[in-house]
């Protein structure tokens, strides 16, 4: 099989499966993760700026330069193993290093990402996570006592993952330095690849949780706008049976509300669609961890069901509400258009009836005018004929009055017959033109 038989994208598509491997980590280790997103139109952002920001970081630490054509990067920056990925709406940086900081979750562990460098990012930080990886003590209760000082008890989630290969814990809160903390305790002998996959799923869980909850703010703003539009729409629908209001005016008002609803749908459709996709990824990452209960503590699924899913239901509820209002507006528009068509048909019928009456009046007037025209033409014809026949009447000794009396009926008859011929000729010509 030669190269000519291969699809031009075959190798690129296969390589994409292996382009983003999970890190390989050995306990103890520290993982620092940040994600940046443009506040607006992130999907259509200038990705060259993301690459320039990555290049600046690698240059700071003397690491290999990234390929501008790639959407992922992995390289060694001093003691840190850096992994960078470009996604549809955001970019992520994951730096892992052996060992643990002197103090648990010390911000100095994130020194690879300097503050001034983060401030210069093309987007804003949407996720910032520190994961501490340590060896699980022989007694799991010791790990539980250890994390008691690190996390808030009211929101702490601690679970076994991957058939009790490791325990992870976190409270999904942001500390004073702006970092979200997770602790991972792996059993002795757990492979580096498995630890790396757990960490990768943890940071993805937090990133996609943050991205999905962007829809909550949009949903709340949409809810306020829908609260303003719904009474207007309801008033329009309720007033559709009011014959005192012109249907055209009601239809124009409805079109104004419908246009606003369509505008809101266009503005929010991408974010709501992305929220659903990100929510599915969050739940998939939790499922992939195969969690089981750890010493009676709250599980990730329980935490998400109580604190995360209500936000997602709010987004779905507002999206459903907007779609329902759009459907109501569309149905009301159809009814109003039907009412307008009926009213216009009635107006057209009345107009045709008036035109028929006007045409009938015009025909009668025409007949009257024709009668008067016959009289007038006959009068002038009799006068002319009288002048022409006076010499003959004098020669024949016929009285002038008798001459005029004899000419009058003859002139009237000839004029009437002539006008009738002209009218019939015009009528035939009109029918021929229609054909």
C-alpha cells in the first residue's frame, strides 16, 4: 500500500489520539494548574496571542519553544514538567514537580506561573488549582485527620477512586491566594500513569465545572429580561380577543416582543449549548474516577447533586422558559396574522362591493349621458338638416315647421343607431383586448 492510497488526514487524526497524554506522576508530587479564558467571544479569539503568552513563559524558564501550528505543548522547564493545551474557549497550563512544599498548599509551588505573567494573559483566569499528591498512610484515618486542617468541613468531599487505588479530597473553595486545593493520597505501588490520570481528571473536573457555571450568570441575566418581556407577551395574548384594538397595531407590538426574544436566543444559544456540553464532561469525569465512599464522608456525586446541579437546572430552566416564550409568541403571531388576513379580506370584500356600486352608478350615468347626447346631437343634426332643406321646402311650398317635425324623429333614430354601433364596437374591442 503506497502513500497514494492513504487519506491525507489519516495519520494526523491517529496522532491526535495520542497528542494529549496524562502526566506520569510519582508520589509525593505537586501539580499546579491554571486556565485562561477570554471574557467575550472566546471561541473566535486570536489564538496567536495564546501562543505568544506560552512562548513568553517557556522563554522565562529556558524551555524549548512551542510549535506555533500545534494546539498542545509539553516540555521540561527546570524542575517542572509543563503541559499546555488549547481548547475551544480556553487554554490550560499544568505544571508538575516532584516533592511537596514545606507548608501544605504553599503558593510558592505556583512560582512557575509568575503574577505579572498571569496578569498579561490574553484572557482572564477561570481556574487555578493546586493538587498535592502524597502516599496514603497505612491507616486511612490519618489522612482524614491530616486534611481536616486543609479544607472546610461543611463542603469537604473525600472519596476512594479507581477501586480504592487512591483517596482524593477537596472542598471546592478558593483560598486567600486564589487557588482551589485538592489532596490526593495514593496507595503504595499505584502506577505513575494511574496517578497522572487521576490528577488530570481532577483538574478537568474543576475546569469544566467553572466553564459550565458561566451559563448561570447568563441565565440569571436572561431571567430578569424574560421577567420584563413575559407580562408584555401575556398582555398581548390576553388582548387578542379585544376587537376594539386594531389587529395591525397588536401584531406590531407582538413583533417587537418576538424580535427581543429572538435576540436573547441568539445571544445565549452558544453559552447554553456549551454549558450542557461542559456539564456532561463534568459528570463523565466523576464517573471515570469510579468513586466509593471514604469513611462516611461526602462523595463527589453528592456534592455535585446538592451544590452544582441546582445551578445547571437553573440554566436549563431559563433556556426552556425562553423557548416556551418563543413558541407562544410564534403561535400568537400566527393567530394575529390570521386575524389580520380575515379583516383585510373583509375590507377587500367591502371595497369590491363599493366598487361594484360605483361601477353601476357610472353605468347608469353613462346611459343618462348617452341619452342626453342623443338629444343634443339630434338637436344640432335637425338644425343643420333644416338649413340644408329650406330651399327644397320653399320650392315645394312645404311649411318650415312640418319640415323640422319630419326631420326630428329621423335624426334621433339615426343618432341613436349610430351611437349604439359605436358602443358595440368599443365593447368588442375591449373583449378582444382581454383575450
